C-alpha cells in the first residue's frame, strides 16, 4: 500500500458497523513491479477494486437481511468485499475472490480492522480453471458485467463453483447485460428473477439497476 492515499470509513447496517480501509478515490495507482499490468489491468482500471461502489452498497444492504443459514457463500469480484465483511461479522462461512493483486491485502487489513477472523480469499480469474475454491450454496457479486465477453466467463465460473442446489445474487447497475446472463445461466439450470432494491436512501443518487437472483 506504499504511496497510496487511503480513506477510512464506517458503514452502518442497523446496529452493525463495518469499518473499511479503501483507496482515497478513483485516482490512486501503485503498481511499481508491473504485477497488475502483467494481468492486463491498466492504470485506468487499477483503482476500481478499491472504492465502494453503489452496487456494492445495494448488495450489502440486501444481504444484511438475508437468511443465509449454514450456506457456504462465495463473493465473486469482491473488490472492497463489503458484503463479505458483513457476512463474516455474522460468522457466515464466507470466501472471497477477485482478480486484482491488491484485494487480498486490503481484505486482510479490513477483516482485522473489524476485529474478525481473516476471510478466506483466493486471487483468480473467471477463466483460469486452476483455483481451489470448491463449490458453494450461495454466490454473490456486484457490478460484474462490464463487457459482453464477461457473460460466458462469469456464467461458466458460477457453473463450476455451484452446488447442485444453489442461489446466485448479483447486483447490476444497469449495464444492459442481465438478460444475456440469465439466458446463459439457464443452460446451467438456473431460473432468474430481477427486481429493484426496496430502499436505497443510503445512496447519494437514484439507483437505476436491479438485483438479479438465480436459483436452481
């Protein structure tokens, strides 16, 4: 984290506080050894992982009232991992994953900042096919569909890491690819529903996206 300007904030979910160390803003960049560059992450996209986006807030607020039970949960493309940190606070069996090389460092720092056990984490890409994550009962994520090519990659990743009975919850800000993802996941036996979040008064502006739920 050398040479990075950071921000500390506390996000409230009812009586639960989640403390976060994030990048100060979307202008931060630090890749002296070219590790991110080798992974195809440009200086322009490098900071995306390290700030809290509206979709991440919507997912966390939705999952804060979700009956997870004893499900094994995976957060895909976790970024600041706000939902993972919230579920970890509830002692849920949560694992996080992302492609960015700095996410693991921030995740460890934030787990400790909240006084909780460090969340299991693995850096992997959706098309790598060499991770050790295993299979899950609930897969969550936010703002994942940036390009059309991400649809097949994400759907296949979900298919490879979901148990026979599984739920998938993805918050999409309205990038126009939700129907394409639903069509692809139908091939894996998933039935889809889309709905608006009930309340978004915790956001600075109107949320134009949807919560996507897939069940099989």
